[in-house]
C-alpha cells in the first residue's frame, strides 16, 4: 500500500532543506508517493515538482488536499502563515509536520493544539536541531547523566531582523532538548544595538530547569561568524559540541568529551553524516521520523504540546520581558 506525501510551500527553506529530504526518503522507501506540492507562485511550485520528483503541483492547498487525500502533509511557509494554515489542515485530520515556530505567540500554538486534539490529528514541529546527527550523538553520550550546567552560544552575521525571536527559538529549544527538562525560570538581559536597527540586540538568558540544571544562552545576531556551540557539564564529565550549523564556520562539526581531565572521545561530524546540508542539519531525519511515526500509527514525540514552552520563551524575547517563570 502506498504512502502519499503532499507539501505546502516551495520557497528557499523548502528547496534547501525539505525537498532533498523528500526525494531521499522516496528513494529509500519505494512505496512512497510524492503526490503533489503547492505554492501560490505557480512557477516555484512547478520547479519544485520537477526538481524533487513530485507528480503534480497546485496553487490552492485545499484543492490539493481534497484531490490527493495524502497520508502526510508538510507545511513550510512564512512564519506568520504557519498557525492559520496549520489549524485548517489539522481540522481536516491530515497528519501534519510544520516548520518552526508553530505560532509566533503562545495563543497561536494553543489554537493549533486545540485543533489537533479536537480532531485527533497527529502532528510534529520541525525543530531540526533535535534531529541533527551531532545533537543525537550528544544526547546518546549524556544519557543517564545528571547534567549540572549548559552553555549555548548562538552567533549570526548581519541579522538586523525586527523579530530575531523566531530564530532564537532554535537555541531555546535545543538547550531544553539537551537538558531533558523544561525551564522553570529565566532571567533575560538585553544589550540594545540601536545603530543596527530599533529591535537589534544581543540577548542573554540565565536559566534554571525543573531538573535543577542551570544554563546560559547567548545570542549575538550581528557578530562576525555563524556558529552554534554548546558545553555541558556533569560530575566528572564535560562535553564540547560545535554544530555544523548551515555548514558554516564549524562544518563538519566536532563533539569532544572529557572525563576526569582526560580525553574520552573526539568525534568529527563527517563520522556521523554525509556532508549534504539537509543531512548534517537534521532536515532529513526530522522528516523521516515524522513519516515513520505516521506509517506505524505512532504519535510523533516532537508535537505541538512539546513545542509550547519554547514558543512561550521566544515570545518573552519578542516582547523584551525580563523574567519568565513556568
């Protein structure tokens, strides 16, 4: 029996991260049908169809879903459209993988959760770092450890966004994922950089988790380099992780483990994955995880409920709130 996939949104993110993932998944799972893709820009939809092997393309996503009746739907659209479109898809009962952030504000995400629960619709949020091979390896190494402290540095270049919170949510969610615990309280510090724009700022987060662990997150949107680096400490153990974020400065990435002052492991990213960005950055693995869960009748672990706290905290940054308590 075939497994039909439809996708909505054929822009740059879909083309760089998700399109190659669909194509690879279909090549490895011969019963997969890449049924149709959709974009308001028909030229983009047609090019996406040809490049990644979809059978048809549409401009109207509801017409596409009504016609194709897919087993799984992927939504990769601009952030302000994700919540309203997701609600309509979830209300129609189509299992949905949506790009992050699921909602720009908590109320948006809560409406999506309500729609999913009312119609019993499986869903997953595409927080790709959770599925990066290097992050998965670090989670494997730290399994069973009582983590005391984490640090995460998130640097970008030339990001003069009015709303950097929609990007910062990646770091917020990754640290939460690595800690294996929800945040209990956070203090935010902001260093405004008005010479670069009215909302440009360095952002520092000082965090405590329900597990008792603490974390420091540092976001610098107008630094000199694109990197994401993490440090985790437990008793007698320290891990350093340099992610191959966007295959930029730290590519192919490196993960180092010290135990009682001695080197215990030194893993290069090229030992964990092929070098294509859609693989190193977790896009393939998040799609594969979603498709395999839907095929097996499982509820995806990374669902909207699991994303809600990350949305709440990123919204604090958007609104320049100084303190968060769960």
